[in-house]
C-alpha cells in the first residue's frame, strides 16, 4: 500500500524583506507590532496543514491562548489581513478559508526545492497551469512535434488573413469600447459605501466622529474621484483604491477634512445630474 503524500511542511522560510512589505508595515502601523504574532501563528498553522486552513469559531481562542492576546483583538487582526490582501477576502467570504496567492506560491516553491510532489487543486489561487507538477511534463514533448508540423501551415494562412483580421478587431473595438477608468472607480466607491466594517476601521484610523448617515463619506469619495482624474491615476483593485483613499484623507489638512466631512447637508435643488450623481 502506497504511503499517503505528505501535504504539510516542517518549516517555511521568512524573507529578509518581510518587514519591508507594505502590507506588513500597514498591519504594524494600524494594529501594533503584536499583530505580527497573530499573523505568524496563522502562517505556521497554514503551512503545517499545507497551503490553507478553515477558519472556525475555536481559532480565536486557540490563538489567544498561544499569544496571550484577547480574542477580540485576534479577530480584528484577521479582518485587517483580509482587507489588506494578506489573506484572500473572496476565499474567506465564500468558503471560510484562510490562504493567499503568495502563500500558495511559496508552498509550491518549497515543495519544488525539496523535490516533493504537490497538487494545489483545492482553493487554488495561483495559475491553474502550474499546479499539477510533473503530470504534464510527458505531454510537452509529444505536443512539440504537433506544434512544429502545424506551424508552417498556420503561418501561411495567418499571413494571408492579417489585414482582414486587423479590420475585424478594429470594428469590434469600435462597437464594444472598453469601460472608462472612472466607471471602475465608481464601482469601487459603491462597494466601499456598502462595507460597514471597512467604514468603521476608516473612521477609527482617521479619528473622525461616526456619522449617522453616509452623506459625509460620499463627499470625501467625490473629492477623491476628482483627485484621481487630475492625477491621471488608475486603480484596478479595490484594496489599492481604498488604501490610496485613506492615505489621501490623511494628507488633507485637518480643517479641510472637517470642512468636507462634517459640514451639514445642504437642501437639495433641482439640477441636472453630474458624473457622480450616485454620491450626491
């Protein structure tokens, strides 16, 4: 009977630039140096199992007992790690799993260095083509002969169709233009306004009084969107957009921040909608 393949690791490397990572620097800045003990404990537990663990109600107590920190603080650190992309927020929200692309890539590297077989098929966050090691190596050589034999024929056909293909692509791009950058930012704004946990953390970090409604946060977001346009800055990830928004707010003069955030709502007037009418 074949021995089962060991999935867990006995060790994992700690990069010398660990504390230079912007995500780690933010974790320490906002939640203190003791937050690293929670994150390190979770990494050890994850690599002991393989490349992910399932989060359950007992883990805060277990980590609290091991580190001497309060369970509430442990939960706060985990939430921050999810928002800051140290763990995959999508994977956690959908399946209660703690993992990340970086963790899985490091797991692959360790297994490859140790010449161990591995298979990242469950909760995969890395390129699916790279997960099944050694299983596709035998197919590579056999497919190379087919590629070479078909290449000469395909190249002739492609050469004769280049002009037609170019025209088709241009026509399609005109019919289906790419969404504007502002639309991506507006989507991030809408998602941010729905995230109560993020808003609470944002208000605490900037020491802003909690408002009874979202009108003031909408004002800040509207100002920030104009700032992005002026700077010609584009964000394709929500966490990057939110981090930039927070740092931008910190750079505002206190009087300016209070002017935008704390001023009373003005009575609505009948006027045409602007580009950011959803934030009015």
